[in-house]
């Protein structure tokens, strides 16, 4: 099943993904790769004065890496080399590419995206073609094609990184030892969606993106309940649209169910039917867990296991216009030492210690997943971020080094008024 450069997703797992909206892909990463990643994570934590061998004393320093207030054990580590190495792994991208090919790549238009479609008869305007094949596992409650969307067909072999955080959730006993008042160091990631059901394709973000398949890499096993692991509602993508269309308003205020950006909490009372269907998903280290963006998910309320639960959150974005723009901004931020700003944060006081992007040598695939030819990133970043976000001249060195052709000291092109690697040049 596994070779160096590709991972063949077995047909039964493709079918499981279409049926359940979630799938565990075992053995995408080798034991050596996982060990390397865990060693890298331990080294990163050491920089932040967290000793994984002595969490009783040092776990409190995890607080400085969390902008979620400890929720889910999610840490703001985006650009660590070990993490980027996982994300550019060809087997990982190959696996997700096959999930796209089996679902969204065909690109049927969605009535929810503003494209004309007769939902009741299940036909596209002007075509008049029956869609009987949409019954069975691809049927939805409201007779919409299951993978309809407004972004058009795309080539599933092309895509971009979605650079994301990581998870290091300590056992509850450690969390309690480092509590502040009644608040433990960490807590679960409560049930939510990373999309707004009432406005799937009309994000109010300045730089929106479309991530139809979410994923993470398991660095540790999760084989039992209440060990901080992943939980979700299997099959909810088939129920999603009819649920979204009739979702109860807030009982106390009468207002519509809230979305914070594209983070949508699943409410204990009003969304009780969803909560009741949550179940754990078990997996071994080295697996990739992938799920449809319409699947409500969480992690376990408790972690009674002996070891920290460790994951690298990492996804890919299909090559559609909205994601090209997102990838461009993402690459700019990366090479300017700025963390991604797409994720939900309770507070925003963390700093990226791996801000000097030039230290990481991407593979050819990694460069493509970052989204641009090297020179294009360099020029666009220089031209468009400019003084707005680039706080010091030193960061221009990163852009120059990344260009590949130009070295510090070489004259810069495209109207740049500074020489790479020098301050104050004209
Ligand atoms: Fe999420």
C-alpha cells in the first residue's frame, strides 16, 4: 500500500469516506517519520521551556503557546521544520488528492452557491438530466448532490498547503496540576464545525478559503475512549444541508445560531440531536485522519491516558481561484515571519519562533504546495506586503534567499529599492 512517493487509498476507504464523511488512513507515515516529528516537537517545546520528560514541572509553559485558552491542547506552532516536513510528504498529499478525486473534484454546481439548480427535480438548469445516481451513499436528505459546490471542477493533483497548528494535549492530571484558579491548563475542544452552515460560501473573511477536506497527522496512538482523541458525527455531511436549513435559533435570545468567522459551536441544548451522535474515532500513530468540512467534530472531554496526545493539524486546499489568493497571502505571511491569521484565537499574544522561513528547504512538491514559483512569491511578497506588515529590513533576506536566483547582495528586481541582504540600499 505504501511506497516512497504515493499512497494508494483502497477503494473500501474511499467508499467509507463518501459514506461516513470521515476516514482513517493508516500508515501514511512511517515509524521513522513519526519518531522524527515527535523528536522535533519535543525540541520545539524545549525552546518554550516545556520539557516533555518533566511535564509535572514544566507543562505550565504550554500556556504561552496557546491562543485558544488551552482548548484542545492546540498550540500555535505553525512553521516548525518537523511540521513542514510532514505537510510536504508526497504520500500525505497523494492520499488527500485521491479523496478529492472521489468527491469534490468533479465540481457540480450547488444551489447554495448561487448557481441555478432545480433542487427538487435534481437537475441543472439547461440540462434536464435526471440524477438518479445521487441516491445510495451519495444521497443527501434534501436531494442535493452530495459534493455540489460553486467553485467549479478542479484538478485533484494540484493543491496548496493549509498551514495549521499542532496539538499537544496533556493528561488531565498534568492539566490539573497547572491550573490557574479553577481553570485547568488545558481542556477539550468542544463540538464545532469549521464552517458556517448558514453561509457556506459567503465568508466575511478578508481572505477566504475553501477547505472541503480537513485532516491531521496522528503522532501518537488513540485507541481508547477519553484519551483526548478525535470525536465526530459520522455521516453528518449527508444530513448537513437539511439540518442547516432548519437549525433551531438560540433558545434564550431567539437569534440565529452563531458563527464566529467560520467557527461554529455545536450548542448543547439547541443542537442536542447532533451532540447525541458524537462518537470517538480510533487510530494509530502514522495515520492521517481526514474528514469532510461538514462533519461536526471535537476532542474527548477528558484525557485519562498516560501520555500527551500529539497531532499535527495539516490540510490541503484544492486549486480553485479562492484558494489561489489564500495561498498567495499564506506564503507572504510565511516568508515575513507572520503566523497564519485564519484560525480561531481566543487571544493573540503568541509569537512565531520559526519566523525565518528561509531556514526551511522545501522539496519540489513543498514549493508547489506553497503555491508559487519561487521568484513569483518573492516579487509579490515584496510588492504587496511592503511596509504594512514587514517590520524590519532583515526579513527581506528571507525573500531574497527564497528566490533561488538572487542572493544577499544581489540587486533586486521589480522596482525594489533595496538590495537583498543590505539595509538602506536604493
Ligand atoms: Fe475544527
